[in-house]
């Protein structure tokens, strides 16, 4: 379970959606259609971007072992280390 990516999802969704709304307004598209389109794209891209950012942060951390293998469980142990 990648708990860091869950938190980063909130930020990436807001940033991507805001940037797309600003881009639509800059290009002269005013209305609900472009705003809803930007929200949909931001919602779709939020988690993959957050996961990528989370993995990049963990790979650059010298004290984090990202190659550690864990056994799969149905309910993850809340006290376990991050993957």
C-alpha cells in the first residue's frame, strides 16, 4: 500500500485541474463544458501522477529500500513500512 501516493493524489488533482481550467480560460473557452472536461481529465490523471511522484520521492530517499519484497495480505498491516 502506497500511503504517500494517496495523500499526493489530493494535491496533484487540484494542480492538474486548476492548470487545465486556466488553460481553457486563456484559450477563450468559457462555460461549463471546458470546466467539466478539465475536472474529468484532472480526476483521471490525479492518481497515476501521484503514484509516479511518490515512487520518485522514495527512490531519491537514501534511507528508503524500495526493492524490499513483502508478502501479499488482504488487509495491510497499518504498522508496516511503506512499499
